[in-house]
């Protein structure tokens, strides 16, 4: 990875395999999925939906997180917002009362996505954190 992006295709294959194994027990409710542009072309990034870890960093809580990672070339066209809405709609149908978007301080693009979700549907609570 370089600045949070995988640069070697074999690295990406290994990472996808690990993610599949990790989220398999949740039968598709939670996990990490590719974001494919409607117009075709390369994968734009990924969308995740998962329980947040507790204070120990391992034990999963009942708090659910939505997140997204996009290639810089894919930013600004609404695909993160659309993908987030799709997984959130499905999650709220299970009875989950709220979902959190954890956005690193200074990540203006992700903060803008979280704000759009919050303003239109009133369900994403924006939590900012600064990585040390």
C-alpha cells in the first residue's frame, strides 16, 4: 500500500481474499464491496459496512459503520454517496437505528459524502478522528 492505496495487483488479490474470509460469516449483511461505475470502466473504489470495534479494538459492538474509499480519478461523481445509500437502505431495513461514518480529520471529500448522507436522509452521524 502507498498512502492507503494498493499498488501491486497480487497484493490486491490477497487483500480481497482476506476480506472475503473475514466477512463470510455475516452472509452479505456486512462486508466490503467494490464500487463499479454504472458507465463501466475500472472499479472506482470500495464501500464497507461493518460493526465498529469496542474499546479493546477487537470485540465488535452493535454500532455500525459505513465507509468508502475511492480512487482519486473516481471522486466527485456521486458514486460513493450512491453506494453508501444502497448499503444503508439495506442495513436500516434490518432495524439498525443509526449508522456512523468515521472520517479522518482533514478528509474533506469523505466529509462531504457524510454530510450529503446526513442532510438528505438524517441517519449518518459524522464522527471525526485524527490518526496519530
